[in-house]
């Protein structure tokens, strides 16, 4: 037996290991299972290239709990280590690796985020164990070795009588970590980190029906049938799927395989995904994965943090912020890449060249997939549009490359359910919806019911009205106006229909300028100026006498502010709800208001008309509504 002291240059790293990343103690299991997997895959590689004559067989990794002995065992059938290798890889390489890691990050625990996901390696065992043993037999013709360390820098290394190839790690679980002796806790951890690792992982056994046993049915004298019980067999409880869908080629997979894998990833999710996108590159970086579009609707928040990030089939995190573009964090699925540096902080990650390339690759793949889905089955794409538009629109807003590509598949539905691409829309409306200044005016509604009368008015003019109802639509419109030349978007209720698209057909006014001034004075005495801007308009005499609109610009800025960004810079934080009161000077009622002799009747006509105009916009509420109803009953008596 040999004894030694691990070469500690920092005073003592063991207490540090225990303290480090307190909440992340559980990663020790992932580290040890990863090592066991590496050792097995290395052996496979050596046998494949004919380097060693041993048989590879069907190795597995086993996790065992010894509750009484307070021990946790991780056993592999990999290539093992000789005593010299233990000395080299465990006492020197792994130790200095852990030491360097801690030295680098011990002051930056706050910046942890992604730090700590990898790096500590074998020595992370000391986060939960007071003593660790390694019993290992190399594939080489050499005696097995037994290493023991109790968390001080002293270790012992002696011969062992282990005969089967491979390594067994024994953790003597510390008093404060006995949770890791609970079967349920280990099951949870294995499911979280190791569910898709490439070597089968056994954790206990389970009972299964014996497939070779066909239960016999016998009939007794009275004709009563009895079937013997199904014979059970005990099989290994393998907790992982070593070949998950993303590790396969797209050509090997059917639609049902993709859906099946989705259920494997999200067992509690009942809804099926709408589309999937298979990611698969090996140059200039390595990346595989499958992304899914879930049914999204208009909710922007509930779906985040569902994409899982793996490195060589080892789970790392489900926070992919900084790795995939923000708009895609609403998707689900897996990304696996050994090229994402994980022992760095998020801010560093976002500046990393490889990560930037990965992010733009994913963006491009998503855009290409959308385009091909649109081209191959437009009807289906249209049917799903409402559930995916939020992601697409968000992408159009935040990624210029995506915006450019989206022209081929982004849809603009009309209130009647026709879906246009931008170019189709342009061709459809340019003749009728270009104003006198040669500007294309795109009309839209955000709510078919609330804006019903305005939509109808626009339709009678032959205008096409879009239905744009996602929560970020004001931002999108702003973006479209700045990208598409000479185009403006106007909501149907932002002005009288004659003013939505201004053309050169002036209506002759019945009122003289003098009468208009007089009318304005009368109106302003009664209409509250903090709520309404009175605006006299010469319109068709059959158009409504009073009408309430909210100017496009004001409303949009307010909306943009509510959904973040944009409007904020205009300092409209406390902007009151301002509306325009459009008064049709050619209407009969307005003539009557002007010519009425008694002040009292004039006031009543104005108040009642104003209330009616508010009512048609859903703006009349509370006491004002009660007053209106009472007054109306008085009037019809
Ligand atoms: P890393 O896995 O990043 O190399 P670790 O600290 O996890 O760092 O492990 C250090 C080294 O110890 C490994 O590179 C390997 O050589 C050796 N090792 C650890 N666990 C095993 C094992 N189960 N079988 C064989 N060698 C192992
Ligand atoms: Mg390791």
C-alpha cells in the first residue's frame, strides 16, 4: 500500500469544494456517470480500432444505493485504470483540474449562472461524500487498484482483488447529504441529467411480464375456466434511452418518431407539437437537436425555458438564454453541442464567436423550415398560423436576417380569413388603398367585434381590413413601416372612414366658416376638453353626426409602451387616454344643434350625441352610463 499527499497549493480545496455552488451539489452524480460513460466509450473506441483484444460486449453503468452502509456506488465496465493511472489521472490531473476550476471561480459564485455546469469533475464527489473510494481494474493485464481519500489531502492507494474490468466509485455519503441515499432523489437526478446518455444506466430492477410465457387457460369439470397468472421476470431497470431521436439522421425518422420523442421529453404535456425542426451540422461547429413549435396562441410568457441543452447527451441546463435567439426560447426541444463553452458567464457567452454562429444557424434553420412548410402545404400552414405567429412576429422584430427571410412566409390575415403574404397584400390593395400622397395605407383591426362598425364602413369602400391581434403587433407595424417604403398602417377606428385613406374628393360644406366657429364654441362649452379633442369634419350628410376615434400614432405608442420598449422613449408614460370627437358638419343633427334657440336643448342634444358616440366605442361606463340611460327613458316617455 502506498500513501501520499495530494499536491495542494491552495491551502485546502476540500472545504472549498463542499461550499462551492451550494445549490448545485446534485451535479456530482452527473459528473461521475459522465466519467463512467467516457470510460466505456473509450473502451469501445479502442476495440473498434483493434487496439485491444478484450471483448466490448454490452456494457452498462450501474448505480446502487446501500442505505445501511450509507454508501452510493457507481459501477462501470469501461476501460478502468491501473494504479499508475490512478496516481496520474486522479491525484494529479483531476485534482489540478478541480483546483484550477475553483481557483478561477471561487470569488464569482454570484456570476454562477452557467459556471459550475462543468469543470469540477471527479472531485465534485466531495460535495456530498466524506470519503471516496475508487476500485478499478484496467483492461490491461495489471492488478486492480484501490484508492481511498477522506477529504483531506491524504490518500491511500493499494492493490485490490477486483477481477472484472471497469471502475467502481464508492461514495460514503456525508451526514448533511443523506438525501442522496433516497431512491426517489436518485431517480429524479438520473432522469434529469442522464435520461439520454449513450450507455445504458441500470438503477435497481423491475418486474415485467415474461414474454416467453403464454398463460394457460384450463376448464374444470363444471366448465369453469381458469387462467393461470402471467409469469413475471425480473429485469434491469434501465433509466435512459441511449439513442434519442436527435442523435439519428432525419432520414431515419418518421413524423411519429418526432412526436414520440416529444412525449419522451415532456411526459406531462398532452398537446401535440405543430412542427419540428431537426438541427444537424458538423461544420464549422457541431450541433444536433430537434426544436418543436408548441401551440402558442397569444400568450408570450408561459412557454419559456423548455428547451434543454445537452453536451454529448449529458443534460446541462434548460436555460438556453444567450445560446438561441430570444424569440426562439418560446420553442421546445433539445440542442446538443460540445462547442458551447459552459464554464463561462452568460455575458461572455453572448459575445462568444462560436455561440453567435450557432445562434444565427438556428435562426436560419427555423426560417428555412417555415418557408418550406409554407410552400409545401400552404393550407396547413395557414391553419397553424395563429399558434405560431407570435414566435415569427417576435423574430421579425428582433432579428434582421429573420425579418428578410420572413417575407416569404409571414402572413397577414384579413378579417374575413384570407391569408396574404406581404407581396400578395400589396398587389391586392395598391390600386384602391393608395392615398393622394402616393402612400399605401394598410387598414387593420385588432378586434372584430369591438371595431365592427368601422370594419363595415371600410368594407363598403372596398377596402381590405387585416386582423392583427397579437400582443406585439404595434411593434411589428412600426417595424414594417420603417422597412417597407411609403407604407403606413392605420387601424380602422382611428379616424372617420373618409379620412383613413385621404383622396382628393372634397365634400362641399353646408356650413360657412362663421357658422363653424360658432359651432366649435358651443361644443367646447359642453364637451370635456381633457377627454376629447373636437374636430369638425365635412363629410357625407348620411355619415354619423358624432364619432369618437383614437389617433393611430397616440394609441400605438401607448400600446408599444405597455408591451415594452418603443414608445417609452417618447416620454408618454403618463399620457392620458385622449380621443378625438369628430363632428360631421354636414349632418342634419349638427345643423339642429347650431340652430336651436334654447341653451338647454342644445346642451341636451350635444350630451346625448356624445354619449351615443362613446357608447358605440364601448367607452361609456359607470355613472355616465347610468345618467345616459335615465335621460334616454325621460326622452321617450
Ligand atoms: P474529466 O472527465 O474532465 O477528464 P474528471 O475529474 O471527471 O475530469 O476525471 C479525471 C480523469 O480520471 C478522467 O479523465 C479519467 O482519466 C479518469 N477517470 C475518472 N473516472 C473514471 C472511470 N470511471 N473510469 C476510468 N477513468 C476514470
Ligand atoms: Mg469527468
